C-alpha cells in the first residue's frame, strides 16, 4: 500500500545502469519518500502499469499520488524533484531539467540499456505479454 507522501519509481533492477541510477537519485525530503520497485517482480503496482498499457521495457515509471510519468517524463520529473546534494544529483538536475533535453536523451539512454542487457544475456520483462518479445 502506498503512503500519501510516497513516490514510487518502477524500474528494471536487473539492469546495472538503471539500478545504479535509481540507487543514487535522491529527492527532496519536502517532496516525499522515494520507494524503488523492481519491475521484474510481480506486484500490485506492476499489474496497474501493465493495465495502463505501459511497456516497462521502453521506460521507467514514476508514480506520484494519482499521476503517472513514463520514460522521458519520469526522468524529467525526477530531476525536478531531486535534491541538489551531491555531484550526481546536481548533474541529474541540470541534465534533465529541460523536458526537451530529457525527450532527446532518453531514447539514447534506453538504447544503451538495451545493448547492455543484450550483452548480459538478460531477457526483456515483457509485461505486456507480446508474443516473441522476450529478447533484446
């Protein structure tokens, strides 16, 4: 169950790059508590994301109250909510605080993620259950 001030970040924990990013990103305490959810595990949250038709292999999801942000919008929102403490969080803020830059960079980051997971011989999450869509 989600607490009122809890912000959910749903991502692929098996991706070393995604996991590193999610472990280091910090949001301002005044915004709420960031809870990380592994998209490879069955959960009520993943079932809701799948019901919305969001392909988790194409983008992470940030859920705040009744709002859901996907892919580049999720990383853009994270940059706005992030604390400015530490080099990584300042860099994250300055890199993704522009929605236009986030929309441009996110597909590049996703392509790098897909290549990394292919090299690691990981399978796609394929939460939408698309036939033949289990390999990178």
